[in-house]
C-alpha cells in the first residue's frame, strides 16, 4: 500500500531534523510485506527482526495484513511479531485537536495506553500455535489472554504518563461480562494505582466509553485498556480529533521503541502521491521524544517538538494540507513543506 511512500516522506523529515539539531542519525532500510513475500516467500524475511532489535529505534511502515496469505504460507502479521518478539508492550496512542483543523468532538488532548502483547489477538497470546481455531466446519473459537504481568506494566506506564500530564487515569473494562479476564486486569491496575495517590482513577465500561468519548472527550487524560478495547477506542478518539490520518503512535518497551502509524495501508491510493504522511511523521517525532527521555538527549526532544510544531502549522492552513483534509499537496510536497519549515 502506501507504506513505502509515507515512510520515504518520514525519512525526509527526519533527515531535516537531523541536520538542524545534530542528531547524528543513521538509517538502515529493510523490505517487508507483500514484496518480501514475493521475493523471499515470507512477509518477514530472516534477519529483519534481529536487525531491528539491534537498532536504537524502529520505524514500521503500514502493512496490508488483510491481503496476506495464512501464516503457514508466509503471511506473517508483522505488527504482532514486532510487538511480541521485541516485547514492545505499550502502544501509546495520543489523540488531540490541532489549531485551525476542524474537530468532531471539540478541543481535547488525551492519550490511550494500549497493552499490545496479548488480549483478543490470536497471533500473539499463545506460546505455540494460534488462539483461534475451528473444531468443526460451522464453529469458530477464539481465546482471550489477560495476564497480571502485562496488565500491571501497562498500568504503571499509564500512571507514570499521567504524572507528567493532568494526573488522571481512566481504566477501561467489561468486567460485568468478562468477570475473570477483565476482573484480573482491573485488579492489577488497582494495585498499581496505590503507588500513585496523586493520580485520580476512574473505571468505565468499554461500551459506555465509546459514547462518552463522543459526548465529552475533554473529560479524559490517560486512558488505559487491554489490547482489543484500546485498538477500537483509539481509532474513535483520533477521528474525533480531526482524522485517523493524523494519529501518531509508538510501540514502546523498556529498552526499544517502534514508531508506527495508527492507520492502515490504503492500497486504493497507493503510488498516487495522495497519502497523508502526518501519522507516521508524528510517530517518528514520538520516537525521538522517547529516545530523548531514555538517554537524556535534549536535542532529540527539541527535534520532536519542532516536527510536531511544523505539522501543526501546516495543518492549520488549507493550502498546506493533503487531499484527505481538503488540501491539494501530495505526499512528497507535504513532506517538502515540513522540511522547509524545519530548516
């Protein structure tokens, strides 16, 4: 899909930030997905994951996972593999309104913290095999996995983030139905909350949360949820903020971080220079910010802020937007505009 185009645009912006802020960045590229499948018989060629593990950061372009063959035929879900094999358990998904860009839910600024290594995802919650199967031709079963360890660590990252923001965490669950699994998630989160008495905690059932996000997203600061619930709610929040095409995110572990756009690969516009690269560019800025915090590198934080500001400034004016937001700039021209702004 549009993976190669918006990844190329993102690298242009990062190189401009590198030149201005002296980041000393080096890039190594690896081909994955459908082209890799045609060439190597797998969407994730041997050695790619090891090279990613040895890097200081990862940028993962959108993938057309829906078009992949079954895993046994080489159709590896790269997002799932990257998150689980590299233990990038915290999928951080901010959603905020931007100056001059029409929003659907009023002005707000929130972050959804999504646990990314288990839950209702059959490709990542079993030691061996898949957690989805058919005991007979007319019955399909899927197993959900919730562990105390995964729940505790996403909760802890959520409360740590809330301490840097407005000191409020909303825990999302469906414990009225999933009494054991969501019950365990809540139990683990409540235990972590005891270590952060300054942070306000509230608990909201997931279906009610979908309505409440539409009604008053301004009410929320940090939202902590299991994999499946957070995946859905984060797309809703991003669309309310203006567009899913603006939704940056990172998959963060304790020692490594991966920038990945929230949206999909949009094969219908691939190769047409129409794709909005903002999401992956903003994700890359989040990656720089993560590195800055981990290593105490002020210039990386400054670069992240400058990229974010450049995107805000561009989106504020119709003439410097991409077609999905009513503008006329193509992918390359939009990236060029950001490069000029950073210079």
